[in-house]
C-alpha cells in the first residue's frame, strides 16, 4: 500500500482576518479539573452561571419534550415568542431567538457587517463580540474604560463617525460588572446616525434592573437599537443555549433571513418557556445573588484585594500583575476552586469570581484564606 500523500494546506483560502482571530476561551470545566487533579470537591466560579440551576418548571417542560425528539421544532418558536411578547408588551415580529445571545450576534455580523466596516465599542468588554465582528472582516475601534471601569459614554459619542456601522454596548459590562447610566446612554444616542446599528447586550439585565439609573432598553423605542438578552444567566439554562433579541420589525426581518432554521432546538424552546413561568425561582436567584455579593465583596476587601463594584452575578478584582493573577488562579485551582483569569479580556492584572451557592462561596473563602500566605509571599504583597 502506498504511503498517504501529504498535501500542503491551500494557500490563500483563509482570509487574514480569520487567521488572526483568537479562539474564545470558556471557563475550565469541572470534569476536566477532576481528571487533572483527582479532586472531589470542586466549585466552579468562572462562568457566571446560576448556582441554583434551572427552574423545576423548565425541567418539566424539557422532560416532556423528550418524546418528540424525532420531530423538528417549531421553526418560528411561537410558544416562546408569545411568552416573551406578553412579558415585554411586544409583537411577535419584534423578537428573534438564537443559540444564546452570541448566536444572535452572529446573525447581526452576517446581516449587517462587511469587511472594512467600523465597529465602535469599548476595551475590556465581552470578547465573544470582538471575535464575531472580526470574523466578517470588520474593524474594531475600542474606547478605553473610565478610571472607575465603566464605559466612557462621552468618548464613545465623540468617536461616532459616518464610518461607524455598529456600536456594541454590554450593559452591564462583562467582565467588570459595571453599567452605563440612562443619561450616558442618552448622550450616545443623541450622536448616533440612523444608518448605525446599536447593539445593547443585556445578558445580565435581571441583576441590574432594580437600579433606578439603569437604562432598561425596553423603555426606549429606537428603530436602530437591538436588545439582546439570554436564558443562560439568571434563568439557569446555560446548557441549552437560548438567547433572544428585541428590535424594530425591519431589523428582525433581515436577521431572520440569515438565521439558521430550527434554532433554538426543541428542548431549548421548551426549557425557556418553563423558565419564564417560574417567577419565584428568578426571585430566589436574585435574592441569593445579592446575599453572596455582599459577603464576597467584603471578603475580598478584608483580604487586601480591590474589587470593582458590580451589579451582576460576578465580581472582578485586581491582583496587580499578570503573574499575580496566574498564581492566584493556580493556587485556588489546587484547592478545587475555579475562577476566571482575564488575560484574554485585556485585563491581565485582574481575575473574576462568579457568585455561587453558600457552600460554594464558603469553599472559596476557605481556599482563599488558606492560600493567601503563599500568594502574598510569592507576589511580595
């Protein structure tokens, strides 16, 4: 038998803007850490998931749908769209669904961006959007955060030009946990031309809506603004990937043209319907998050760190250097606690911890206090 002929990779097939992309890095999985370290007690505090898990209503709906897995899902997801329309006082034609809010971001990139288009956003925000915009050849124009780690609304407004095709705002922002206020959002919108699309990524909306100066986008009705939200965070459905978007019917119509059919899948649609029916579960999630936030923020301050005030289900805090961040991550990992280094988010001197159950946060505190002497000794704190 002759040897298999070795072929060179095709030259010129992959555009430079694809070659230069950085792969999105998710939080370290629990199973992976268990295999590597042989640990039995593991607390994953890296991916901003709901520690209470999904609503029993969602599980009921998903379990019941298992008997229909041989059928394609409703391509128009009528039941889920109807629930969302009733909840937010919208028409069905104002709603689009996808595999997480990132799925809808991908539709936006496919429908509205071309190579060379300018996308205006901020530094130190959701890296997934950077990847999606650059994957179609768009050029990112990133504005620095303010000294208190917030979007610089004034600088963004002043940077809008005729070339600006899309403006991306994560509100609240990931990974800092801060948010843009109503006056700041209004300032930007006064400068946005009609041909520019504004993406308001509100993945953490449920955690922030209680703040009076938070600009809930559903109280605005701009034709060139699209709101993105998700069931992955407060609703505890990260594993089935359901995102939704609200916008003018013409925006939604064009996004639907490039949307993959039958997305989200059957189980995802049913789970999201059940989640929306269980308001008490959502309230328990928000109440627990507030309790864990207050305890964890105080702990980080006591331990000599500099946490950023957050309105989300995570806290970003400063270590002081990339080396210190790596060391803290590794030391906590050795104790079975997974946090998130932020090197890929352009914040190498910071890490982020998600807020878990009381037992998970006790595990975090025990591990942090245990490794703190070694950490301080090595980083010369």
